[in-house]
C-alpha cells in the first residue's frame, strides 16, 4: 500500500474515531461548550499524520533531502484521501448516528450569542453560516479546502524536516 494512502486513511479514520469519542463523552449533545476545546484534536491529527508521512520520505535511505513541491504533492494526496474518508463519516454521522447534532450546536450557539447581547441579525447570520457549513454543499466543499490546506501544511513541514534533517557523515 502506498504511504500516502496508508497515512491518509489513518488520518481520516483517526479523525472519525475521535469524533465518535467526543460523541460518546457527550460533547455533541450535553457538553457542547467543552467540544470547542476538544475539536482542536481533529485538526491536529492530520498534521501529525502528514509529519509522519513526510518524515518517512525524508529519512529514506536513497534521499538526502525532499523538495518542497514533492512534499506538497505527497501531502495533497494524503490530505485528499483523509478528507474523503472524513467526509463520508461526517455524512453518516450527521444523517444517521446523530441527526440532531447541528440543531444542538445551533441552540447552544444562539443561547451564547443572546447571553452576550448580540444583535438578532448577527445571530441569524451565524445560524445561516452554520447551516450552510454542515449542509450538503458545505460538507462537499470541505474536501477541496482540506486538500489544499494539507498541501500547504505539507510544504511547510517538508521545509522544516529538510532543515532539521541531519546527514550521517560516516556514510559519505
């Protein structure tokens, strides 16, 4: 199995698994305020997987360094696979496992905004934005956006790994 496929699937499955853990802990139903802190783990998982993928590429025996464009391509492929896996899971989760998830988030967010004294037009804009983000088009746009972001992050990780890569002087 190609490393990009392996790390991409691992990232997608890990993000999906983390979301199930959040659901099991009640962070999508009763403790919505805590979810805003634990949601960062979902963003950290693919970064760690991209790091591990690119570190494997840089550390291979036939390489001295990895060009940033090549690291970006590896990251684009892995991020695309991770985004597809997570997209499929989000659709299953939203429509079958926890259909009230978006409504619960909306109710919590509206209560927070009203308690803060936000204007009703701002509240309506927030509702529209959240509904659009978790609607069919918003979820579908997640895949290309996540892929491009993963490619950019991969270029940065590649540059950092090349800078940190230590050449073994005994081999030359």
